[in-house]
């Protein structure tokens, strides 16, 4: 189905010469004194960066040597480039700056972005461009982009919105914040997995050996009849495999909020890398013509249904790539970037990290995150793990040197002991959070790797951040007037849903309902609330979140404090994912009834010291406070860092506004 003439893959030409650039450039960090961009080429590219400010100031041409353009090969024809340029003369702020990346040794002469990636330029623009904002006046934010979810793509909607105003400097968002689940490593459509395997072969991505599974290496995995819709069966038949299947591969059904669908869970480092390329760029899709693997009738029906959705997803990739090339983009992981329920409980960690196969899968996902997301967030903070990964990638061996190796893709083999050692160090790394000085300061929290574990009740949900991490957060907040905090999971969510999660956690079954919220752990919740009450922490907090697959906005005040801080919880989810409609309607309605302003149930929550007022979406039909629709959030801030407008740019082509309530604060939750 994916190779029919009517599909976006009809132009795929797997025998054509490879292009110079596979994905990118993505704009990452921008500041007057520094620029960071990311791209993937089919070789190490000799590049020049040209910068042309629209205010008429002098254009600049910078030759990118090894100091300013770091290249890491990940296969025979795949090289990740990170361009990191300190600027002696600062760039102007609040001015559109067009940029070009010129490949200097192209066979047909020097070629710029308009030649090799014209889809990155808006109509009427000769080049992509960006604005370095002197203060954060507005931003885009979103999470949860699952390619095979039926429906629109929030990044495509963001591109259409920006395309209508790309010339208006004051309308340009200061940042695009990707707040988690940029990929779904644990929930992959069959056609996407077929494309991943085709791309691995086309680019000759690296191979690896595997321990603790029925397959001994990546080549055998890709050829295994259990490689599609049956990967949980690859675990060996040993005493702890059943627990591993349930905790890691989704052997347990989750009837309340989600249904586990991990039968195509990505496993190898190259599978993870190929997923990023196929999720962010239309170019790799033109190089492959993936064929459906042998499947039984039921799986074949599912494959064909997924193929139709994936084809629609690929159609929107030029737009998704364009917005990430024109707006500075920061990213932070959530669980699906690695695996569902990642580090949910101490017992989960004990099971997952105690088996070599699952530990390798988690490690491979984190290595790919480091290379494709984290590195561009803050090259200095991540310099040590990047150097360790670079060492691993430069020590690849040929198949002839790997005992009993299956035929490889041609990109060399990762040395197993070195790979495991690199993963072990990365799992201990602390420093994934992102901190951007500015007005207001921006902090993206790591709520996954520094958890407040329950050592006694190991099946209880861990706190999303431990005491030390929260103390470091408080230090970052001291004496700031206002702050933007990205917490992948909402700090203040829907009370009824949190209560259901708590009941399952008390029953020892947190995995059944994804019982991850800030209030699920008393210690973490208490410390967080005390930070907000501290006399030297900000007066204005804007908290941006995703994760939950619906969108909402709350205005929050501390009770009995005349000069207490003001908080806004603004959640936008998902970019390409939604909550089951009927179930969300019931939760929304029951939450309004059970937690009405005078309900005694409010006294049982840890948030009873707060006054929380929900904003009603202007397109609500009957008082709904939760908006269910794929899209991307838009937040506009005043000069004190307070939201003056909150919108959801719905992927269906319309805007949903969340205006503040005008009535007295009696409708509290």
C-alpha cells in the first residue's frame, strides 16, 4: 500500500544518488552572541553560514571549521552535524535574520538551502530566517507527536500560522518548546517500522550485538519473523521475563487511560536514529520504498490501516521541517521518547535496568535523544556525554571482526562492551534540564531521571523530582521576578483523574493508569508547593506542560497571602494525539461535579492551600474545561511575564482561546 502511485512514496527512488542533507537544519539555541543549529548529512559537509539581518546591518559569512561544526558519523552515509558558533560581534535583537548554509564542494558548485531544501523557505522568502527576541513575548509549545495517530499535526498547523506572518517580526514566537514525546519509541506503526528498516539499509546505519534476547544482533532482529507486532516474544524464557514483558513491553493492558501498544518497540540505536530522521524530515522518505513484511491476516489489516495514516503524516513533513528551521526550538524528554512509564516506580527501575536487553533498549533511546534532541539544547552542559558517545561511534568494527555476526548494513558494528559502558555512564548523568537566561528566565525540567523513589513501597509512584533536584530548581528561581517552567507532566492537573491514579497506586497497580503526576508523591508535592511560597522566588510563574493528550489552562493563587505568587498552568497536548472523546467528556463532567467549589473532597487534596480557577475554552459546547484536539499551544506574555493570551492552534485549522474568567473567584477547584 505504501508504494502505490497515489502515495507520498511514489517518488521514492531507492537507487538514486543520495542527497547531501537528510534532515535539517533545525534552529536550536539562538542568542546575540551564539547560534546552534543541527542537521544530518550523508557525509561530513564543508559548510559556510551566511547571516543577513533585515535591518540593513552588515551581512556575515562564516566558514565552519571543525571547531564550529562537530560531525559524528552514525553510519556509512549518515553524519550528525552540530553547528555551534560564538559571535564576537553580537547579532541584532528583534530583527529578522535570514540565514543560509552553503555546501562549498557540491559537484555543481556551491549550493545553498534554496537549492537543497527549498521546502524550508516560506512563500515569498528566499531563505529561512529567525528572530532573536530581546524578551519572550510569545511562544509555541506542544507535546506528544505520534505519527500514526489519525488526525492533523500540530507542527503543520504552526507552520501555516507562521506562514501568514513570517515577515512580521513582532509576531514571531521567541521559541518553539517541545515538551515531551517528540517521538514514540515504544509505540510504532508497522509501516513506520518498515520504513525505519529500509532507511537503515539505505544509509548503512551502525549495527550492534544484543544480549539477553532470542536474537543475537541487529541484523537478526531486522530479519526475525517476530520483528513486527511481536517483539515482546523476543525475550528469553527465563524467570523474570514475564515481569519484564509486563513492565517494559506493555504486556499489561491499561483499561483506564491508555492501551499498551508496544509490540513494535524500537530496540537498536539505529532504529531510534532512523525514527528521528523519518519524523522530522521529508527527505529520507524519498530514498526508500518500504515493503510490507510477511504478516498474518489480522496484522496485515492493521498494517494497511496504519499505512494510510502514515502517508498523511509524511505529506505534512515539509511544513513540520519548515517551522523547526525558522523558529528556535528547545526539547525535553518524556517517557515515550524512551519507553512508556519510564522510571515510574522503584520496582519498575529494578526490573528494567536489571535485564541486559531492556537496559540496552533504554540506553539506546537515551543515546539517540542525546544526539538528536539534548545536544542542541545546551552543547556545553552535554559536552561530556557527547564526547563519550563520539568515542563509541569512532570505534566501530567491521562485520568480519564480530563473531557469528549477521550480515550488516555496512556502517560498522558498535563494540558491545563499550556501548554498555557508555550507556551505564549516561544513565547516571545529571544535567538534562535546560536553563535559558532571559526575560523571563526559561527552565525546562528533567522529570524522568532524578526521581524521588519510594524505597519502602517500591511499587508506589516515584516523585517526579527528588529533593536535591528540587533544591537546585529553587536556587535557579531565587530573586527572579518571573519565570517560565516547562514541566512535561502538569504540576496542577485534573483532580478526578489524579484521584483515580492515586487509587490504583494505593492498590499497587500504578502501571495500569500511568499514575504520574506531581501530587502522587507527598514529598515531591510538598517541596514544590513550598518553593512557590518562598519569599525570594518569583512573583509570576507560567508553567507549560503536555503529556495528557488534552489541553487546559488554570489561574492559580496561594490562599491567605496578599502578596503571594501568581501561577498559570497551561497545558497543550498533543501535537498529534488525543484522548478518547467519550471518556474525557465523562472525566470533565464528573470532575466539575465532584470537585465543585464547596465540595468537601477539595479538602482531601494537597492543593487545598491554593485557589485554582479554570479557564473555559471559547469553543466549549457545554461548559467543558478540557479541550480535546490535536494542535499546538500559543502563549503571549506581557512585559511582566504574565499570560495576556492563551490559545490552542487546533490542527483542524481554527483557534481555541482560553480567556480569563471575569466573574468573582467562586468557581474554584
